[in-house]
């Protein structure tokens, strides 16, 4: 019995990371920049932040000329097998999935509670979103049958089932494809259904995040009491009155601007894929996704998104960096770096952009011990060469990534030896 217990204790201990200290490093802690300090990690958690920390027994990593960031958070993705591994290789340690038919929600919840070694990003998920019969994304479901909310169905029962399955928040879809030239209209939820679903989500203690593609749909979501928008609608620049109302309602917006950059034919994804700091670490899935183009180019979508980001940011509305990967011209992990560059293009300071991918989503989605570098938080960390608080493109100059204090292997699985 004693031998068995000892072996179990040893096995459990070895499952956790050892320790290290990054010395004399610039830190962006999720909110602010500390120009020179030390960060110590032990057993998967940050144990101290401050100059001159005791480093006995810890591996020492030289941080001069480098910047330590919290693991990045992508606030809008769609997970498929291998996606979390693709994300982690580019420093995205947490992903917020916004519609998934995968039967892994309970497994994802268990992973993110653990401090054990993992090869992929932690995941929160909406699970199955709420849509109308024949509504988006049923046209993309392939062999899967998507549960739908038909007229007359009980919205509370539908939401309760999603919560029982493990949904962390409720995704609601308002989409008729009216903003896409040449696309046939699709059925969508009625206003009464949207309001009923939002109310049911709140009754179950869950946030309601609404997929919209137009300002009119965004207004409907706001009027129904939604907590946030799953997209920054691209059909027009944000109206100042709408901006003020969204702010007054306390809503957040997942921008997914990288999608609109691709839809507008900017070529940003091609430039990203060709960057030598990126190309070596792309999987075949990422390469295909970055190279894929939609059938129609919407030139105004990106310029509209830039104007809206600028206006919502000026008003103080929380905007969350997000990619909607793997939609055309986006890929898990790597496209979040493009999203940060777009924020700066829209008028954010680099530090403000970094906050939109760290502290801000951690606060909005109540993610607890991640999104920041502070004592007691989990050691999800990214060490980059240079200073992304001055040049946001330096986020691509990744030197090391740690997940739960374990070093991450950045080699794509196709070439890993």
C-alpha cells in the first residue's frame, strides 16, 4: 500500500512543470508595461513578479531585449481536430469557440482546470448555437444534423439542453445573408425568438453572444439584452448613435476583423503566411486556410470595420481581438497576430491592442487565472524578441511559449521528429 501511494504521488508530481525565472525582461502584464523585471514560475503557476526574485533551483532565462506576454486569447474561433495545437504554436493559449458540434465540451472543461502538460490551447465553447431551421450555419454542417429552434419551440428548453451539454455561454444567430451580393436569402430567428433565447440564457446564468452581420441585426440583439456581438458587423461604418447605445447597454464586441480583411481582398493573409517568422511553424491546415478565398470580394467590408473599430474604441466599448478562424483567409493562432496589427491600423496603441487579446477577454468571459502576468496565475506565457508595446508586429518574433509552465514544441506535427 505504501509503495502504491508513493508511486501515485511521484506520478502526479512528474505531471507538473518544474520552474524557471525570466530575468530582466520587459513585461506586458495584460494591462500595463513593466520595463524591466523578473518573472518566476513554479509548478505551472507564476510565483512572483518583481526585480531580484529568488531564483534558487529555477532555470534562468535571459530576458534582456525581450518582452514577456500573457498567453494570447482568441475570443472567436471554431474548433476542429488539430486546431488547438495550431493555436498554441503561435502563443494563443486560450480559445473561445463560438459554435461546435464536437462532443468534447466536458473534456475541454477538464483540460482547462488542469495544470498538466497539454499540446493544445484551452477552450471555452458555446457548443451548439441557436439558429432557425435552414438557417446559418446549417448550410455548412455536412453530415451533421444541427439542432434548430423552430417557430413555436420552447426557447428555454433549447437553451437548458445546451447548458446541460456543457455550453459555457449561448451563441445566438441572426443571419439572412442580405449583405452578401448574389447570395440567396436564408431563414433566420425572429426578433421574439432572439429575445426569448437571450432571456433563457440569462436565467441559466449564461452570457448571450449574438452573431450579426448588419447594424440592423446588431440593434435587434442589443434591444433583446444580449451581452455581446460575435462580430463587428461589416455592412456599414458604425453609426455614432448606435455606438453610444452599445456603450450604454454595456455590450462587448468580438471584432473578427481578419475575416473582413480577407473578404475585402487586402492580401494580409498572404503577407502573414510568407513572413519567415511564421512560415516555418504553419501546419498544412493553416496554410490551406490562409490561402482559401471566398467566392465574392466585398471591398467595403474592411474599411467599414476599421472605421467601426475606431469609433467603438473611442467610446470605450470593450472590443475583443478575435479571428473567426478557420474562415477564409484566417487560421487558428497565427491570424490573431494579424488581428492585433489591424487594431493598431485602426488607431489602437500597441499596448491597447495587446490588452484586447489578454486582459480584456479574460475580464469579459470571467476566465480567472489567465490573460495576465501576476502572482498566482497560471504560467501561460509568450516570450518575444523586441518590444510589441511599440511595434505590434514583434508579437510574431516568438522565442518561447509556455503552457501551464511547460515549454511548447512549435514544430508542426507534419515535420515533428
